[in-house]
C-alpha cells in the first residue's frame, strides 16, 4: 500500500493540498508560538501586579485611618506652633509689650535696635539689640518675662557690666546687653494683578 500516489498529477494535487497545511504549521510554529510565550509572560506579570496591589490595599486599609489620624495630629501641632510665631504686623505690638514689661520689672530700656531680617524657607528671623539698666534680680525677671510672652521671643548673647552706681534701694546697677530673636511668619505674597484684555 503506497502512501503517495504514483500518478504525477495526483502527486501535484496532494502537494498543493499540503501547502496550506505546511503554511499553517509554519505560522503556528514561528509566529503564534512566540505570541503565546509573550501572552504567558504578560499573564504572569499581571498576576504578580494584582498580588502586589492586593497587599498594598490591605496595608492601606489597615494603616489608612491611623495615617489620617497622625496627619490630623501633625496639622494640629503645626497650627499651635504657628500661633506662637508672630506675623510681621504683630511685631510692633510685641515690642511695645516688651517695653511695658521692662517698666513693670523696674529696668530701664536704654536701647532697642532692629537688625536686618533674615529670610528663611518658611519663617523669617528677626533680631533686635537691646540694652537695659537695672539691678541684677530685676534684669532676671525682665528676661523671664520675655521668655514668657505669648509669642516665641528668645533672649540670646547676654552680657552684664557693672555700671558702678546704685539705685534708690542701694542695689548695684548693671547694664545688660543682649539680643532677642523671633521668627516671623512672612506676609503672604500679593495675588497677581488681573490684566484685562480688550
């Protein structure tokens, strides 16, 4: 029993009939096989990404409320801190309050000189040179009052000198030279001027 026909015409017909099958086999082997490999790789990656997303969702659901709560606490703390930092327009009032504290504690405010304001990324730093005269304990109370103001004002670089005189109560008079520094919330930038187009 012969597998191939002996007639050349029949052989040709068989060969022509097999060409589409060979083309289909070549397509399947060379093109479709590579696509199948790519699809399998993509499906594997998709499965990995879906697993990672599920893990991330689980973490977010566990920590989501906790993170929101911590964020709210941080925002509250920032708001409290910013209430301690004066705005630029509040500084003259603070300096007036400082002069009143000097008078109330019994020291004489001899000099209050502003220094150049130093701009920072969030706050500006402002320092003032101050000289006061008075007895040791009164100067100490005055410095304590400065530190107790409702805004952050810090005395720094204190130096004391004897004035070689006494007050009405017989206390030695001192000259206290120091700086106070505060951080100022800068004024918000002015909104851009609207330009009308005609």
